[in-house]
């Protein structure tokens, strides 16, 4: 749309309505319908107002006096970086609406791509050819044969009746609550029942066979192209050449030509739409989701907004049926005739495809030899089950004594009984031999159920003494040859997970260690899958992390080289500049290691699993199992013992914490999918909660505090308390008064009693740990996890119950209760039988805490009270001095 028309309709039109609204005496709410694509340059669009790029009044004034030529010349620069005048003027208009805040209650609804009705007024009802409807009709009539589109990207489509219900509820809530600020509501499906463009097209192809259009140019076909060059080539051969051919025939027959004009209009429409089909956005929609929580169940049935209730296949079936009946005005009675025509076009299409295939072969040979084609998933309806696949397999696991490693070994032994052998690469550590470490592993609480019910499975474990820090992994010749001959799958989970480790140590373990495992994998004869465990936080500077490989900031091999020859002082000096936007050496080395792994994707099938924050087990090996104090576990224990009283954290930000058993199941399914599909390109799986389960840091802390009070620790410094701080300065202030000052006070008492001091050192370590963690608790990310979610769809319901990865059924209250009990039992080794004693001690700590607070408040008030006479005397002396000065007292004259 021309900028003058867009401003006149969207901005000036809204200004006129606002002026009318200002004169309405009984106005309860003004609801402005905008678009969720109002700021397309942002990958994440929140439910808040964004500053307009220009003042709306200035733009309206500008379009009034400029002529068309000048406006056309100015438009590209004016709307930049918006893709079109629609998005630009919608952004302007939101700013205009916000200027009326305070005059009457205002709300802004931002629907995404509005499509046909879900239920009302009629399923599939639609009355225009805009957006997806035009694509659907054009493709169904055989006019559209190609489109520039990324089929793995999410299509944020919202049925028109859900958008309308959302507007009604938004107006209702705004009128009831009368907020002083503008309420913004993203009416989108982000994170709710996601649908990709590719999946939508696949379902459309199926249902258009059931409800074909009566008037068609050709049999429906064609395909989307993620490469623009491929799309343009296909456009020429499937749109323009046939159009010119048809018009030539029409001209020779003396008829009016039309096909080239139609295709030019179609191609213009495709060019406009491709901006939205080749990009992906994430719209936060917490407020939209919360609307249905504010009304009754009966009202929810009437004013439905829950996108989870949508069956996309049924919806697209109704969409095609509705487009046929309501847009194309085709009588349902014409369906038999349409199906006969469809059948005739099908045979004609097959006949033409013989020649088309021959031409495509020539095109591939001469024109497309240098253009890579996207790898496609191989579909095998006869693929084995997970248990069948792992039968007879030999597996190598690195990092088997780690948190994830233990659960992975336990799960494989318990649920994949047909496994032949699991090789565990173990090194000597702190004077403990690898043999003794294997015994310790098998005696761990994690394997308690196996020791009781399936003790024979431990015979499947085979120790492989080695160390990823040594050349060639420190393997003996016999062990190396056995692995080369027998190993089928490698799970590489060994890593240094400390955030404050020196760069040299992180690189040696995470990057060089991985290189040694990759080099071994290259020599294995029958390797079916190599799964590398990375982290979802591999590129922390990005707000949205997709399931794709991000280019490394530096060459992994060059980084490995410099840590070998640079001394520690030089590396310490270089480190901040080297890791740049990454918060620590851990995420930096994980990022460059992914690129190192990618170098081997043509050697053998590779996949990368990226878990987010790994927390205690949900169900297996037992609820709440955890064996370390890393991350949230350390915070939980520190708070429970009364040591942590303050924390820098944004309570409203979502915490992406994934149970360790879900991570282990994800790894097992990733290896299964990688081996079955044997994809040419490395696949990446974000093992995260995003789009499945939402829980904030504030909710975690409040629920955790509740359970810690019910199930307290026996040994604790103080009663559970303290708060989280969103402001760094407030947190630092509290850190001094609630951490450091009490620590110095305790150490002073210990020193006077002749005992060893320790509290200051403990608090310094805690403060350092909190400063490292606060990067993750004061920022928010969205992780795309389509590949991870697809894993559960390729296995049976029965196997989904065994190798569960769907956390939508996880109960936060119950899970955090198990977490508190698990940390108490498995980490702190506290006997459950001492709970009554622990509760008594906790009650005593509570009384001491209250008495201390009363004393401190009393001392503070006493201090203020005791200073009143002195302050009164001081004020009186100043007052007396001023009076004397004003009266011209000679004692205040200048000294001669």
C-alpha cells in the first residue's frame, strides 16, 4: 500500500476515532487492534509498547504536503527497517494511541496472522484472499507452484474467532480493572500448539484432494524453496514460461490474453509474503494466556482462546472447505464434478512430469551443480522400536560419572535390556584408580533400584581406562582395537561444567578432549551415531537460540593452539577479549567445540544435544535424585541452610530448567533418530522447556521456600529467609548487611573463643558463586526446540511412556518438593528419620530469627531516639546563629 493511503487509513483514521472517544462521557474502554508484527526488526516481541521510529503527527503532516513522487522516493528510508507501510503505520499508530493514556482506559490487541474461523460463526469461514488464504487458494488451483519459504519455521496463525474472543476478553478485563497504563496483548500461538509452515503445507496437500476447486489451472503441486536462487529458477520455469505459453495460445486463437498478468500479480503477492515466511519471530503472550484464567469455565467455553484445543489437521481441512465455499463461491454440490476434473488434471500432470523430470535432470547437471539442497528426513515406516534398535549394540560413554552420565547409563541398562555392552571411559582421579571409580559408580544411589531388581545388568558394563586429557585418550592398544571393531554408538558427555574455570583448563577438557574422542570415532568401523552433549546457552548474546549451528567466534583449532603456547598471565589478559559476549569460559568453549564437531559430520552420523539448566530427576532413577551442588541445587541448599539471604534475580523471568532423566531420554532418542535417518547434515536438538512449560524464577523460589520450611535441614546456620533483588545495587547493599557483616561477626566470636574462623571464607565463596550465576538469573532466552519435540512423535505411545521427553505433565509443586527432599537425602546425606528433630531445630531458629529482628529494629529505633536531643540542640544552635547574623551581631562582622 502507498504510504499516503496507509497513513490516512491506519494513523489519521485512528486519530479521528480517538478524538470521538475523548468526547464520550460513559466510555469504559478503548480497544485498538494492531498487529504483533509492529516491530519486525526484533526477533522477540513482548507485550509492551515500543517507541515509534518517528512522531506520528510529524509523519501525518509530512504525507499531507509531499507530492507522490517525493513520497515514493522517501518511503524506503522512512519505513526502514519495517518491511512494508502496513507494519510501519501500525507501529506509529500504537504511539499515537499511547498519547491518550489517562483520558480513558486503553488496551491494544496484537493478533498475528489472522486466518479462517475455528468454530464460529462457521468452521472454516473466511471472506478474503489475504495472507494464507490467498496461498491456499492459489496453490489449490495449481497457479502457485513455488514459494520462498522455510518450512521448519513456525507459522504464527490465529483463527479469526479466537482473535475476536481475545479482543472481547481484553476489553472486558480492561474495563473491570481500569488500569492506569495501556495493556498490550499479543494474541498469538507462540509456545502454544506450534505449527510450522512445512507441516501446514503437508496437511493442505492432503485435504485439497478431498475438497478440490471446480475451476483449476492445473493439478495442485510444487514445493516451497528455502533457497531464494532455487525459488527464482522455479518461478521462471513453473510460473512465467507456462503463463507466456498459455497467452501465446490465446493470442493465436484470437482470444484475450490474461495469464501473464495473473502471474505477475501472484508473484508480487508472493514477494510481499516471503518476508514473513523466511523469518521467525517469538511473541511473548503471557497476558493473552492469562485472560482465560480470569473468567469462569462456562465463559471460557463461550469466549474460547485456548490454542491448545486446535487440531491443526481438522482446522486446515475446514479452512480449505471454507475457502472453497465462502471465498470462491463454489457450491458443495459441485464436489463430484470437481473431483473428476482433479483426476483428469492428475493424469495430465503425470504425463507432463516425464518431460519435466528430463528437463530437471539437465538443470541439475548444468545450473544447480553448485547449489546445495536442504537435507530431508528419511521416512521409514518400518523403522524398529527404540528397544529393538539398541538390541545388540555396543555403546561408548564418556563422562559416565557425571550427573547426566550416571542417569544415562542407568536408563540404558534398565530400559534397553538387549544392549550387548556399555564401554565406560574412566580415568584415575585424586588417587582413586579407574577400577575403584567403576565400583563407586555402581554403588551410587542412582543404581539402587537396578542393584535390587536387575543385578545381572551390571555385567554389561566394561571399563575402558583412559583420559580425554591424554593423547589418543590414553587407551591401550587392546582397548582401542576392541572399540574400533565393536562400538556402534558414542555418547560424549565428558566436560568441565564450572563457569569460573581458567580458559586453558576449559579448552583442554571441552575442546581438545572432544577432538580426541572425534578422532577415535573416525577410526570405528561400524559407528552409527555420535551424540555430543553441549549446552543450550552456547551463544548467550542471542535472545533466541535456534536448533542450528552458529559460526564460532574463533577457529577452535586456533584457540587450542594458543592455549598450548601462551603462559597463564598472557591467557588471563587475553581471556575477556577472547570470550567477548560470552559470560564465561564454559559457554565459550562449548560454542567453539560445536563447530569442531561439525567438521566431522561427513565422516559419520553426528547430532548435538543442547540441554538447558539440568536439575534433579523427575521420575527416574527415583524422584528428586541429584548428586551435586551445581546451579539451582546449590542455591536451594544455601537458602535452606540460611546462608544465602539475597540474590540478584529477575523474579518474572522464565527459568529453563530441565530434569536430568528427560535429558538422558532425549540423548537416547537423539542417537536412535540419528542412526535410523543417517542424515547428511548434523542435527541439533535443544533439550529445553521453551514452548512446553513456563515457570519463573520467582515461582521456583517461593515454592522451594515453602517446601524447605516443611522439610528443613538438620544442620543450618539460620532460619530460611531473605529475598531476591532485581536491582544490582540493592543486592550489593543486602549482600554487605546480610552476608558479609554477619560472617565477620561470627568469625570475630570464634576468634575470641580461640576457635578456627571459617564464615568469611564461606561467604566469599558463596558471593562468588552468586555473581557467576546472576548472569543467568537476570536474563531471559527463548530456545527453539522443534527437533527435540519431534522425537516423541516418531515413537509409539508405549515407548513415549518409557523414554519420556514431554514435560507438559510435570507438576511444579510436586517436582520441587521432590527436589528439596532429594537434595536433603542424596546430597546432604540426611536421614529421613531425623525429620522431627530437624523441624524442632527449625522452630528454634525461627524464634531466634524473630528475636534478633526485634532486637535490631529496637536498637535502630533507640539510636534514632537517643540522637533526638543532640539533633534538637544542633538545630537550635543553627537557628540562634542565623538570628544573630540577621540582627547584625558584631561578633559576626569581618575580622580586621
